[in-house]
C-alpha cells in the first residue's frame, strides 16, 4: 500500500475546527483543589488533524498537553450495552507544540475527536485544525498516467 501525498505546507489547506481557552474550576468540596478540565469534543471530517496546546500555568517539565481519542459515530448493534461511537484511534499531544495526527482511513466520516486534558492542568489553550487539501497517493497518480497512455493508443 502506498503512502498518501499531501500539500501540508499550504496554509490554505488547513481550516480551524476549534480554538479555545479552558480553565479548571475550583472544587467546592476540597479547599485549594481543582476539578479537572472536562473533555473537549470536536467533529472532524478529515484524516489529517493538527492539535496545538499551550498552558500559561504549566510547570517547565510538563510535556503532555492532551490525550486524543477519535471515534466513528456508529454502533455495532441497537442492543449493545456500549455508547454510540467506536474508538479507532488514540494518541497523546505534547504541550506547547503542534502535533500532526493521521487518523485511520475508515468510513463513515466524520470522526468525533475527544481531547482530554490531564487532570493536573489548571488552564489550557487549544487549537484543532483539519486538512482539506490534495489527498492522493502514488498509486492513483500512476493509474491516471497509465490510463492516459492507453488513451493515446
């Protein structure tokens, strides 16, 4: 199987799906403690996603920004005990950086990205971008070239 070809360096191929600043709430039951920032859900219709995280309150040695899970919005059965959504991808994204994620090429899209900040973050800035540019592979290009030559015969 060949690898896809993308035009990642063209900024016009990237669209913002979500941007926000999230803050943990103070736990009313425990003085001086915080409730974790809840998971952030983002629908995505692309196989390529960039996630960026930053925190103004992070300690210098922290490296983890968010845990990422991608789910297909399908159910295996109407009688299943599991909630709608089949997890097809799981990864971690670094703090103070952009992380490129290549989701599996399964259907149907869209995916639902669930971004879960670690419980120790009190504040988190988040950006999620999806790719909608050229998405081809060398097999497709070779096939088109061969078909063009056959048409000339």
